[in-house]
C-alpha cells in the first residue's frame, strides 16, 4: 500500500489529468516535449510499440491513447485493455479506440492489481514511471504488480524520463524542473543505474537503451 506521502503525491499528480489538459496533451507532449526535450521522436516511440505490441495487449497509464491509435495490430479483432488511475484518461482513450471495444480498469500501480484479468501477451507502460512517487527502489514495485498479468512469453515494454545521470539539454532542464515543481513528475532521483539494476535482478531484461533523457526498456518474466 502507498504511504501517506506517496498518496498525497499521487493525488497531486492526478489533478493535472483532466479534460482541459488532455485537449492539449498530444501536441505538447509528442509534438514538442518528447522530441525536443526528452530526445525521443514519435518515430522512435512508434518503433518501440511495433517491436513488442501483440494483439492481446494491456496499456498502462494511457494518456490519450495517442501511440496506441497509431498501432497496426496483426489481427482483425485484437483484445485491448486500458489501465490508469485517471478516469478522464481512461474515458478519452476508450472513445478514441472504441473500434477495439477496450476493457478499462482503474488501478493505482503502487497497489496490487485488484482486478481478475486474463493474462496478456504484451503490456505497454509508456511515459508513466517518472510520474510515480519514490525512487526506483520504491516505485519499481509497480513492475512486480503488473508482471503476473503477462502470459509465459509475454513482454512488458515502455519508456520513462530520467533525471539523475543524464545530460539535459536547454529545454529538458526547465521542463523537468517545472513538472516536478507542479507535482506531475516525481523523478528527481530516477537514474538508469537503479532502473536497470531492478529490472535485471527481477526479470529477463530484453532491451535497455537511453536516448536523450529517456530510458527505453522491455522485460519478460524469468523462466
């Protein structure tokens, strides 16, 4: 269970995900910040999804469903599920992807998954972990909560923005400071060493790459 400090930070972060902010979300995040501040182009993010996503997929921390909407599934009738703490994000993404009739689940990643859900072949968690309170030794419990939702050969993949030990450009520094000051981000102590150490120690690490200030990763459950 999240401690009181984490609960306050989660509540503070969630207030920024509303209908008004989501209206501008894609343009600001993917059109400007991701490419020019975090160093991750839409093309690189698309390639990460294309490499790992399967027609039996769970998306965690859905935002507006921007990247999912760009995916071409290798199936006429994929199974898609959406998981987020924000009802506004879930609703907007559900509408955008209604052609897949997605299931939706409200879930705090710092708590064990309380839903009875059939396992998935892929789980995406893109630009989420830098919003979760705590350092990676604390917030990485989220991975442990999600990995039981994978099939035997399933893959969890995603990205997160790092703060420590990365070279921030002239846009990354003020944007990251602002996001942390507002409480949208909680990544002041996030670094590649801690993240890679946790993933390697607990799962089968398939990919780990730092581009700009962004960590791209993919993991499987150990055999």
